[in-house]
């Protein structure tokens, strides 16, 4: 029924609209809530990698997957209905019921007219013949053969909510991309930290080798062998022995330092160190 430019939707479409409105609103609210929690948590994770932040992001990702699945399912169902005009035509229940009532009324009128024109026995024989010759399913659906309702109203209703649920799905897709980008950034940071630790390990190993060389020199001079350096006779010889001792000590330290610098330089030139 039209009232001016406003057309009242059938009952089944009003019920469908209420269901779609409730589902879309619920999914939209969950998406907005998830966005408010996700973006700050992801930004905090990029600034500080910790077990607590990683656990929060893991929970957010689990919720994102669950909500995305529900939204995708609703979208697929709406898309399926919009692509199938027969399914949309089958949803016009009020119009079907009205046509059934009209068909039954017209059938009664025809039977009454036929009853007035023929005797009761002949009428009963004619009805039996009509029933036997009538194909299965024609009695209930015959009035709808070749009938196709105008599905424009239902199509506009479904398209409106399809656009709304598609927008919600786009928000979730953007959030998923942001999560994936954050994961890639975290992996890059962790790889960089690992490379730094490996470089530190190489530097410490090199220092250990150089110090070991110095210890070998110290051990060589510390063996219990009688040499003039440790058996001075006069004051001049004592002073000369101390000079030689310090020369040997500082020479060993300088040699170890030079070896370490050479090793580090070779590592940087070869690309092993940065």
C-alpha cells in the first residue's frame, strides 16, 4: 500500500530488516571496539617488545580472525541472495499468501457456479476427473506458475546492508594488514638484534684469541728458566732489567691490541662485521 511516496514493506521484509540491522550493528560495534584496542597495542609493541605486549597482540589477532569470519559469512549470504533472483522471489511470503487466498476464492466461486448448472452426481464425477488429471503440486503452486514478483524492494534492502557489512569487512581487512605490517616490523627488529648479538659474539671471540696470545707470551717469560732479566747483579743491571720488563709488558699489550684492531678491520672489510 502506498501512502504518498512511502511504501510499507511486507511483514517478512520488516522482520528481515530488523535481523540484518541487529547483526550489522553488533558486528560494527565489535569491530570498533577491536580497533580501539588494537591500534594502541600494536603501536606500543613496536616501541617496546615485551611478553605482555606480545600476549595482548596475540589475543587481539585471535579476536580479529573470529570477527572477520562472522562478517565474511554474513557478506557471502547477502551476496548469494543478490545474485539469485529466484531466491529473492521466494522470499515474498505475504504476496504468495495473498495470491493463494485469491486463488482459493476464485476456485470456490467456480465450484459454486458449476454446482448451480449441474446436478450433484455429475458435479462429483467432474471433480474426481479433475483431481485425477491434475499434476502433482499444481493445486498448491499452480497459481504461481509464470508469476515473478517485483524484487526491486528486496534488492534495495539487501544492497543497503550489503554495503554496510562490506564496509565493516574493509575495516577488518585494514586492521589485519596493520597487524601483518607490525609483525613484519617486529621480525625485522628481532633479526637486527640477533645480528648485533652475533657480532658481539665474534668480537668477544676475537678478543679471547688475542688475549690468549698475550697469555702465551706471559707464560713464556714466566717459566722457571734462569735468565739475566731475573738475576740482576748491580744497580745498573737492576735498572736495565726493570726497563726490559716493562718494555716486554707494554710490547705484549701493544701487540695484542694491534692484533685485535687488525682482526676487527678484516672483519669489517669482509662484511662479517658492521
